[in-house]
C-alpha cells in the first residue's frame, strides 16, 4: 500500500511536468497571433489528423492598444485586464476553440502574463482591446481591479525603478522589465486575482500555461499562485490532472538567477538549446554535427524531464529576448528544417514548433527596425489564415507546422516516443545519423560533399518511405525509398546540394 501511495503521490506531483497530450501525441505548436476561430479550424482540419499534441496561444487577456508603432505584436504582453478579449477574439470564440480542439484531442496552452501590467508610459484612457479604462500613471486598472497597492513601486531599490542589473536578483524580480508596471506577487490579493484568471481558463478546458517572464517573479510567489489552481476539467482530463506548467526563464549562464530555481513549479524553457543548435547547424565557431553525439544534458542543458525546447520562439526569431544571431528561423528555411528535424527526432525535452507570420524586415546596422510589426492585418484587424490548394497558408502566415518536413517529423516523434537514442554514427564532421530503438532512424549530411554510407538503422527489414523528401501514399512512396536488410543495415546516399540534405524513416512509413 505504501508503494502505491508513493507512486500515486509522485505521479500526482509529476502532473505539472506533463503536457497531458493525448496518447501518441508529443509536440506543441505555437500558433503565434492566430485568431481563435482559425485555431479551432486548424485543430480539426490539420493538427489532429497530423498528430500535433497541443497549441500554445497568444495571451487571451485584454491588452493595451498601441498605435505608435501601429499595433505591434508586443502590445499583447501589456495586460489591462483579465477579460478574454483581444485581436484574436472574444470569450465565446475562445471557449469554442478550446472545446473543439479538446474534442479532437488537441490541447490548448495559454500564454499567461502574470508579472506585470502595461508600460508606465501608456498613459490613461480606454485604448485597450476591450475598451476598459485604465491609468498607468496612477496604477489604476479598475477592470481587474488593481490599484497602486498592488504594484512593486516601493519595493524596487534601483534608481530608475527599472531593472538595471541582471546580477541583482532583487532588481530582476521587484523592478520593472522595460518599464512594465511590476505586480506585487507577494500579496495574497494579487496571487488570488491571478489564480482566479487561470482557474477561469482551466474551467474552460485549457491544459496548462506558458508563464511569461518568470525570471522576474520569485519562484515562491509563482508557487503560491499555482497552489491556488484547480485540477483540469474532467470533461477532457483524468480526475486529479494538474495544469501543465512551462516557465519562460532565459538562462544562458552567467546570471545568479538560474532555471533550476524554478523546477519545483514545472518545466522551464531551455534557451541554450536553440542558441547552440543554430550555431552547430550554421557550422559557426568550429561547431560540427558530430559533436551532437552527447546532445542534451551532455551539453550542459537542464534535465530532459524539466525542459521545454524549441529552435526559435516569437522573441528570438525577431531579435528580442535571447539567442542572438545563431537562432535559425523560417527565413533560413533549408537549415531551419534540419534543426527542427533534429530536435523532433532527438528524445530530449518536450518539443515546441514555432508557427509564424511574415513581416517586412528592414535591417539597419544589423538590427531589424521592423521587429515590432504585428500579425497580418487590415488596419489593425488580424487577417484570416487562408489555406491554399497546396495546403500552404496564405495572407502571409508562414505555417511552418504545415511544411511536409516538419509535419512528418512531428509524426516521427510520435511513432518513436519512448524509444531510446541508439545507433549513433558520424563521419567526424557534419554527417551524422541516429535511431530511436527499432522504430525510427534519421541521417543528416551537412558537409560540403556527398554522404554515401551503409548504416545500422536498428529497424526491421523492409522498404521505407523517406518522410523528408515525400510521404508514404497508399502502397508507394512519393519521395526517396530506403530498403533496410534483415540485419537492419541500409545504404544512404545524400548529396550535399539536395533540397533537404537529410533522410528520416520510421515504422509508420514502411511499405
Ligand atoms: C520602453 C522603454 C522603457 C520605458 C518604457 C516606458 O524601453 O525603458 O520605461 O518604454 O513605457 C515594449 C517595447 C519597449 C517598451 C515597453 C513598455 O518594446 O520598448 O519600453 O513595451 O512600454 C515583449 C517585447 C518587449 C515589449 C514587451 C511589452 O519583447 O520589447 O516592450 O513585450 O510590450 C527578457 C525577459 C523575458 C522577456 C524578454 C523579451 O527576461 O521574460 O526580455 N520575454 C517575455 C516575452 C516577451 C515580452 C515580455 C517577456 C514582457 O516573451 O515577448 O516582451 O511581457 O529577457
Ligand atoms: Ca516582477
């Protein structure tokens, strides 16, 4: 009986580290700035049929309307209230999205902005996405309500009231991040108000939360809010399920605040992952893919069961946040597909795929002066995500999650889930291969010459369709065919000038 209680207790507390995806689904896609009506449709027509586990959505709560620059994407990180009312849609549309996605086994994770309200320079009035009045100068947010008592003004010890040094853990938590009015999360009233907002979302049916700017909140204050949360809605989740939590903490080393200080609350974003993988795939600083043999904890990353990983995110794909120039994005499509393919094939972490929109970049001295540009819109109204005949998206939505190579690697990850990292091979340079037990195998050629090798795949003998160059369609392959002999070996030939210089096979794409 004691063992059972221990396992139950452990299982119980593990829950906030589990994304609660449906059996056989493993990855999250960030549908950045999408409208709720479009996400609901995408769950039914694309994400469920292609095995996506869940969607991270942009902050659904009322935010300030910024007109200079015109409606930047980042206005959504300046809360005015917790009314579900933004450019992505209203509460009815949000509820409909969560219900329809859950009904096809696709979870919804909400980007929750708990650390602050709007910028101290946002003035007063009703320029907010639901028309609520606020006054930043007097810290007055009657639609919550919050007043001066609920902010950290008196607590911050820096001269400017803003964060002046990331070496000072008190400033980082108690002062303003880029002028954003910092909430006093040590107050029970603020903790209860935030918990009430998250509990409304839990009641609607969301599966968990991306917690924004966690470095700027004390881990204990975050825990105090999480301890007030209800279990997930039993309409879609087993009784006793706790919300999945992944905390945005940018820890590239060199600061007193570290990711591990937040492990007690849930998973943490591992920003070293995308920064390092970008450097390796770009072959900068002498990095080589053959060094990826011990990828994961071997590279100094946090434990895999605490990590949320990604190649790029909404910040660093446009020069915000962390990661720098090495970050690969959809703008670097060929290398990007290799990086995302590697991430989805490797067992480390819970994986998140970025889905972006195009904007007109304008580099001046290496910085994109248009990094603020918001989603495709008609005079501020976000455009619909249209779907073209070839299944790509229109209206400047990039839809990386629909790219064959990425969609098929999400399926690859589902097929190999639980299988060990195995059969590593490399040529000492940038040609590498590895398997996942007896379920899948992937080969990369990132050298400036062709790859031609017979490798041990670990797979059962037979003919497999390469899911990078094509699909398995009926009883044939639309792309490259790979024949694995009864001893598990297969010959691979990959030109360094191939459109996508990597091949992936798995037992779900076997003729
Ligand atoms: C400006 C000045 C301030 C001044 C203020 C006066 O810079 O010095 O005090 O005006 O109001 C926007 C503007 C910024 C402006 C600020 C307040 O870009 O110039 O300050 O608003 O008006 C996003 C953007 C920010 C944006 C913010 C709020 O990246 O540029 O600021 O939204 O709109 C750190 C954190 C990490 C954070 C990362 C970006 O540790 O947590 O920086 N990442 C998350 C989100 C990110 C978001 C925030 C946090 C804030 O992923 O998207 O910032 O919620 O590394
Ligand atoms: Ca803070």
